[in-house]
C-alpha cells in the first residue's frame, strides 16, 4: 500500500491460506508509514492470538484497538491483559460492533484513522446475506462520512455471492492478494 | 391555478406556528438538547422545551443511564437539574454512574445536579403509607414543583414513576397526578422524563392495547413516549430505543440499536433485516 485516502473504503480479497500475511502486510504500513491509528474488528480469530502473532513478527499494536467478536463465545476467552481489546458477545450483534467501533474511534487522538474489518466471510457464518449486505452498506458509509479509511477483508470463495456483489458496489478500491497455493 | 402555482403555494409559510409539508421556513419550538449520542438527530434537534415524556422500558434496557445522561448533560451546560430516585438509593445511583465519562461529581457539589431520594421526600411530607389519597397526590405534586421552582430546575427525572403510581389507588387519580404534574412543570419551563418500568414493549396481541406504559393511562396525557427494550436476535439480546410520540417535533419512529459505552448511550439505526430475526 503506497497511498491512503481517508474517506475511501478498500476491499481486500485474499485466500484462505494467506489471510494472516495479507492482514500483517496491510496493518504494518498504516501504523508505521502513514502514522495512523485505528480499530481492528476481529471476527476471524481471537484478538489475543492476533496481537501475539503480530507482535512476534514485529508489528506494533499499541495504537490499534481490537474489537474481538470471537472470544466471548469461548468461556474464559475474555481474560486478557491487553487494555486495547474489547469484547462483543457474538458476531451477530452487528450494530454493537459498529457502535463500539465509533466509540473507540472517538477516543483515538490521531487525525488519520482506519478501521479494518476481518472479515466479511467470518461474519457470513453467523449472519443472513441480506442483513450482512445492509450492514456493510451502513458501515462503509458511516466511516466514509467521518473521513475514516475502512479496509474490508474477505475470502471471496467463502463469501455469499450477493454480499460480494454489494461489496464491489460500495467499496471505492479493490486490492486482490489472491491465494497462495502451497504444493 | 396551474401546477406551478400549487407548488409555490405549498412553499409559503401559512403564518407563525404553521407547519407545511414542503414549505420553508417552518415554525420550530425551542429544543432541550439531550446531548445523548444520536438522540437529538432522532428528535430533529432535541426535546421541545417544557415537554413531559414517558421513558418506558424493560429491566436492563438503559433507562436510568439515558435519563442520568440527559440531566448531567444539562448540568454540564450550566442548567440546574434534579433527579428523583425511587427505585434505588441516591448513593447507589451515583456510585453506578461514576463509571461513565459524562459524569462529574463536581456537578453535585456545585448544586447543578440535585439527586433526591423519593423515600426521604415521602417521609418529609408525612406520606409513609401504602396508598395515597387525592390530597396526598396534590401534596406530592406541590413538593416536586416547589423544588423545581426554588432551584430553578430546567431538567427533571423521576425514576421511576411506576413505583410512585403503585401508591395511587386508581387510574383516574394517576391520570390527574400526571396531568397536573406535567402542566405545572411545563409552565415552569422544565423538561421532564418520567421513567416507567414495563414488562414487555409494543402492541398486545388481540386486545389492541399498546404496551408503552405501566398503567395504560399515561400515554394520552404526556407529550412524548420513548421506549427502550430488547430484541432477541438468535439468543442474544440487543437493546433498542424507539420514539413513539413527541408533540411539537417531527421525529423518527424507527428502532435504533443502543450500546452502553463508557461515554454513555450510543445509538445507530437498527438493521432492517435484523429486527425480526
């Protein structure tokens, strides 16, 4: 990523096997190169695991607030020593995810802010297609109106076609990082 | 008269106080800005000054937080406010709201936020009995309005009016109490939230009776009704707020999702495909 427009929404397509690498390669320049701060909505994996893995490869996560939509379902999964994680009961509480994100964005002092949604295909496991399409429409427009860069991750072959078509329509940019085939 | 004449006519105001569908400017009552994230947009600017509204809701739906934020935001703007606590002691109430960033104990110390225990008010008036008479009700209305007058209160909350009305033996007396209270407070320019505890929200099945209030008599008398409830979305309770009625303002009647954050209540439109999941 070499350029960032704050009120844009970027759809990032990746494969099932390279999702983490794509995540790391996106978040790292946003924090270090563009000196941005933001919110990471984690619906694919627990935030604690994600932070530890990012820290292991040298990506600083102090200036990112993580909204963990996974760990509350695992009893005991919400015990964390990191102050920059908050937990949502379930990925079905889509409005709560949006409002929590807005709240944390308000507390961030930086002028340039981002929101990363990881990922549409994970939310699609729990939410009906029409509701998810409506949610993405609301989410993208909410952040565009607030000059916040939104990055929407998805694995296309695990995302309902109707949702994917809507995403193509709403997002301003598309980055296709494809699938890494390990033979 | 041609079509263009008709459009032009609609665009003209009909005089002070008139509302037109398309016309500008429209008469607008001054608003009491709640300061609650999203609520003033829903109310198109805030609650019309001097209104008395019912804030009905199920347990845990956020009534007390919303009402406390309403008075505290007024106090933060230098208004004198009052909160009558009937469901929990004032000490406990203040302890619970300290977690929110909008609350500042200085407001209590400076007399901008005045919290009263309803039980103490009853004792002070000699009303420590199970059932009130008409005279008792009148004494209570006078005591509340005297406090409002003395302090110059512009925002008032009674939490809850349900526990108070349980002491009033019949619907007619409840109606009289609420009507007199609302009328007196309105003349003093006080915007009032009456909290009501309800067990379910919406329209009853078959009977056609609305379930926005505890006794069913409050709805017609008061200026506004706002309800807070829960939607069960596949086993998860999602809080929502809906403004059913608000005299003196055009307002949204849609359901809004509620999130209680450290900054207080936050609202966003509820997903249309997510209401009846």
